[in-house]
């Protein structure tokens, strides 16, 4: 059993089973002077009766990869991983992690490690209850990612939630965690002697690692390498897990780990391939959330379900023939399903994504469609075998279908123009939040906007996702296009089409922007002493210059103020958190202003307001009828984002949608007192400008890229420029942005599966900038995880202790003390 952590003391009375200790740091010691590694080892294999480990007879190999100051580098991990491979470790526990899944040296070494038949167990992270907060490497499909529960089988508040965000915007995330285990108030060894209890996913991970060690021990040593591998062990764990009532699949994965059931599966195990999850059931709510919340219907964007292929037959496998849909009844022929999948399944795992639409003849159908998807996997013969191994995987589907809803209740969410970390420094949307400097939760309806999603569903709306340019949807099908917290640019074709859609096709638009101020961005930069380079935000909370281009034909533009404060609208108390102002708005519209202080001239990173600042009435909300459509704009999205929300504005959003989609006008919002008798206007040169010192094309899906509809679009426009566009898309260059031809990169291809539905094992994008790592434990387990958000924190939550911050850098994964962005308890 390999434990990568802070080490163990050789004379610790709880460990007479230490086989070897190695030090990979620049300190001349093998001892644990923090306690994290000792506690993790105790949960797995401690030998004291008061806090006995799960597998006390397991031999411990302690890899010290963190210094006493919690400093670590990627190179230390890589060297230690190589040694683990060379010494034929069976199981490896990592109670650490971070959000940067594009740190390729680390990610690829994990693939190499599992390819060498080492079973890796890793903590999913302590960034719960927020969604989209999975940590790497636990989010990799070849790793067993573990979440935490309490003794009442409730998901621990600190446990990170899925889905994975590697696949956005064109695809859909995978199910993680894989399983959950007890992670609150678990007993383990103290740093020198005695026992104590801690909480966190750093605790849940060694619980599962200890169980895996027990499972390994029951297989005769002569058969272990034939039967046990990262895929077969994960199959035994997820198939044997107990599904918990209440939590959804992106909270609990397969459910609570069940040692006895997994043992029974391994006892009769024959090498095979399988699909996880093996069932998608729209009638099983809340477990199948979000799928069970909105049925399928004709004319909708494809619903994508991304499953993982587990190949227990060999480290490499192949899809023998394309997946096939087998309906159980005639109504199943109404389902049109396309597939994207891994051509090569390595190491041990791949992906199978279903893109599901209802055919035109099903426009009035209401009912349930059932059937199976099958895919046949084969692997080369094992030593001594003459024929290749083969296995047929089955995915069961039970789908709800309803007649196509009216246009007025259909909303389209723009995912394509959202940019997140990694790879770029995309800053937080609220500058008041000090513990979470990056925007990394995915900005998806089913991650940090999941509460908004449920709220709109409860209000009778149907909301779909567009992961391709705005040319790739038919505006006649939707009442409102919803643009929230967007950071990317727009193709000229998108700008032209949106204008035509609003004026001629009756489409309405709702925009929630965020702060944008170049001076503030410059002040937020910092020097990365690992890469020896300055790291600076590539945009603001949203890309206001791009939004202004999109809205220019309607006479609307946002400014560069950073506004903060409380205000009352329609009798409801609201909080404006680092929102922007409205600079231009046409005559005849309705414009709401409130008194705020502008902090754009302050030192944003220090939260110091200039003396003598006063509140000034500033417009932030505008509503307008134009042509056949309607437009509503608001300068702050934090009230919709569940990550760092102070107060929500779901009530305001619903009133805005009532106006845009149904032409229902709230008397307070459309009071004559706020009607514009003359336009609000500023000269063009007074509008916010783009940064001239940032290579935005590195992060953009627009700058220097080809306009193309991906496989998240309607099937009829896959691989085209979109509706009514016959000309070839072109690269776009904007003032201040240098265009770099990135070739056929992750976001510029259309002829391979990975360009649309990503396979984590096929990523080809490097990650500039910083990665944040830490241990998974915290000082207050009931706080929303504002701590390890970009830090792989030991998933151990102590009750008291000194708070320390860790940063994980990209080029060299280093853990060091920071300056106030994240914290965890020092043991």
C-alpha cells in the first residue's frame, strides 16, 4: 500500500507494518511533522486497537512528497510515481487534489501509473456543497474518486459534487464521485501516539483504500494480476455499492461503499467490460437528477449523457462495432440517438456519450421509452491465450417524453461563450470573495447554476443548453436566449444572426453581465515564482466589450464600473456584488437605477475603498421591446450563481422571463417613472475597451477559430456553420487581440470524437498559469467550501487548528504558504 502524503515516523507505535519510507522532498527527513500522512496511514492500516485501520496487516510504503511547510512540486510527484511503478505497488492512496485537470505532466503520469496496474484511490475534494468542484486526479476515469458521508448516510456538506467539467462546452460531464464512504469524525492515529477523529474526503479516501486492500488480500497472490486491475476493482466497488435515498448521482456516484457486496462480486469475477453508470432512468428522481427533472421532446437540443466504459479485460481495448440502440417497444423508434465514444480504451477506461433527440413524428407523444444500448469491446489476448477477449456492455435507458412545449416556455442557455479555469486566469465574479480567486466551477446549468435550473423548471420553463455558436440554433423554437456570466467573444455571423433573430423572428434575450475594468485586472496580477512569469486575468467577471458588440445594434452597452451594495427592488432586498453599470440604453425602454459606490478605482485585491467615496444613482437593469422581440439586461450574475451568492434574484429573473417570453409586464418594473424619454448615450470611445496585453486567442473558442456547430447541436447542423449559413466560417481578429493559429486543437476540430465529447485520456491542451492544491480537511466542516476551491486540500477537516493556505502551480506542483486565498487545519 503506497501512501503519498507527509510521511510517517519510523518509531510510531501504531505502525509495525511499515515496509519502506522514502523522501522525495528537498528536506533531509522521513518523518511526518504535520500529522496528515500519519492519520491517513492509520485509517488504512493502523494497528492500535483504539483506532484500528481497515487493513492492519497491509504493508505500508510511505512516500513523503510534502515538506513541513506543505510545499511540493510536480517533479517530486513524478519521481515518486515512477518509483511506485518500479516497485510494483498494488494500491496507492492520494488524499490530495486540485482543479487543474490540464496539468498534463501530472495527469499523464497518473495514466501511466494505472496502466501499470496500480489501483489509485483519491479524495474527490472538500469544495462542497458546491457543484462542479471535483478535484484532480479523483476526477479521472481511471482513478477511484471518493466522496464523503456522515454516519446517517447523508452526503457530507464538505464533499465536492460533480459533474466533471473537462468536457464543456460541447459535451457533458461524467459521473463523479464514483462512490462515497464515511468521512466525518473518523478515528485515526495522532502524529506521535494516541488516536483522534477528523473529517473530510481525505478521510473517506483511505477508508476506501483500506477496503481495496482487504479485497486484494482475498484474491490468491498467483491470480491477483489476472483478476485485479483499476477497472475490475472499480467495477466491484460501484456494482456492490448501496445507493442512498436522497442524494443525486453527482453527489453520491454509485452510492456508499459496501465491502461484502464487492467481495462477492470479486469472488466470481471473470474479466469483462461494463458501463458506469449502467442505468439512466428518468423516473428515478432525485437520483437521476438533472435528467429526471426535464423530459425529452421533439425539437430540443440533444440531451447528452456521458458514461464511462470500464474494461476489466486489459489495459487497452477497442470498440468492435458502433454502439446500437435496442428499443423495447415501437415507441422506442421515436428516439434518435447518436453516439460519440473512445476509439481506443486506455488505460482501462473510455467514454460513451449518448446524444438523444426525439424524432419529428414524436412531437405529440407522451409516455416512457425503454430499451438498451449495447456496445461490444475487445482486448488483445492475455499471455497464454490464443483469441482476443471480448465483452458486450449494456446501458439501460428509461426516458420520459412529452409533447413539444410552446415556444414561450422554452429557454436556451448559452454555454459556448463561457470560459473557465483551467487553462486561463479567469477571475472570480464577486471581488468580495477572497478565498476563491478563480472561476472554475463550470458555469453550467448543472454545476454552479443548478439551483437556478431547478427554480426555472419549477416555474414551468423548459431550459436547454447550447454548447456551439449562436448560429447553431433555430430561434423560432425558443422564447428567450439566456446569456449569463459570459467571457468569450462572438463571431460576426453570431452578431448578425442575433439581430435578425430578435427583430424578425421574435426571439427575446436576457443578459446577466458582471464587472469588467482593465485597471482592476492589472492590479489583480501576481508573479508565479514557479514559472517565473506574471499571471494576469484574461478578462473580467464577464467580457463586457464583447457583450457590447453583441448588443450594439439594439443601442445597449455596459460600462466599466464595479458596483457594490444593497438595494430594494419590488419589495425584495437584493445585493449587487461587483456588478457593472449600463452606459447606453435606447429611448422608450425602462431603466432602473439605484445608489451604489463604485469601487473600480480601489485596490480590488486589498478591498480598500478610497476615502470620501459616495453613492451615486447608477442604472443596472433595463427592459426593452425591439422589433418582434424583447431584451432585458442586468449587470450582475452573482445572484444566480450558487457558488458565492449572498442573496438570490430568482424572483427578478422570473419577472424578466415573464416579460421576454410571455410579454407579461410587472407593474413595478414597467412603471412610467423609469421609462426613458430620451436615450442614455455615451460616445463609443467612452465604452470599455479590450486588453491589449493579453493573448486572448489562447483561451477563446472564437478568436482565431473556425465557426462550426458541434455535436451538442441539432443533428441536422452538425459540422456546418449553422442555420442559413452557407459560407465557410472565418477566423476573427479583434483590436488588441493577437490571433494565433492553434491548429486542430481541442476547440477547433469537428471530425473526431474528442473535439465534441471529450475523453479525458485524449486531452491535447496545455494549461498556462497556476494550479492550486491542498489537503482535504478544513477548520469548519459546515462552511460552504470557500477554502480548497483551487487547492487540493487534505480532505481531513479538523475541529480546531492553525489555518494555512496552499497554492498548486502548473509547471511545478508546489505547496507553499499563500496570502489569504485558501486554508485548512494544520494537524
